[in-house]
């Protein structure tokens, strides 16, 4: 009887620990994904600005 109760408690603790680890991993991955999206969008905006500079220079000259 005591062994069964002890094993049930251990199983519950293990399941709870696994759940916390999975939740943490998901949050960490989502944070990294969002960070990479922001960096990607910033890089795209910088390239767009850099590509428009020669055109603006030609307009000033012409």
C-alpha cells in the first residue's frame, strides 16, 4: 500500500516537472523566434533604405 502511494506521488511529481520543463522550453523558443523576427524586419527595413539612397542621389543631381 505504501509503495503504491509512494509511486503515485513520484509519478505526479515527475509529470509536473516535465510539464514545467516543456512550458519553459516553449516560452524560450517563442522568445527566440520573436527576437529573430524583429531582427529580420529591421534588416529588411535597412536594406530598403540603402536601396533608395542611390535613387534619391540621382534625383538631386538630375
